[in-house]
């Protein structure tokens, strides 16, 4: 059974930084994709960034140049470094894992950016 546990959310002023982490456990060996999604109130969940087991990354246009995704395959962790945060980055951020054709989700962590 796969489990994803996020940490690192919180309240930050606009222009500040936060680092999200997600630890994955269970049967996740092999080719997989780890990613971060977010969902703001009244909006659909959207992809923020993803990284595959080979290290290739993908970012939403809205976060390019501000956010950096990274992973540690030995520790089965994925991180999202968020810099220059904007009010519109406020959302619940979810860790996502795609492996063996299945999607797994973390419980979500709140990120709130204040003015």
C-alpha cells in the first residue's frame, strides 16, 4: 500500500518562501512520477510541478522560475521549493504519485500567502 505524507505548508507573506516535502512509502519502486498539485477555493485542482524517476521536470507556466521540484530516490521523497510567493499561490497543495498506472494522493497541506 502506498502512502504519501506531506509537510511544510503554512502562512507566509508575499515575496517569501516555503519548502514542501512529501515522503512516500510502500511499493513505489520502478518508473514513477512524483508531483505537486494545488487546489484553491472554488477552483479545480491543477498541476504545479512534476518530476519523473529519471529527473525530468515539468512546471505550470504560473510557477516557472519561482518554484523548483526535486526528489531523492534513495529516500523516496519529493520537495517543492517555492520562492517569490504570490497571493494567488494560496491553495491546498497535494503530493501525487503515479506508479504502475495508478494515482496516489497525500492528504494535502495548506499554503497561505498574505499581503
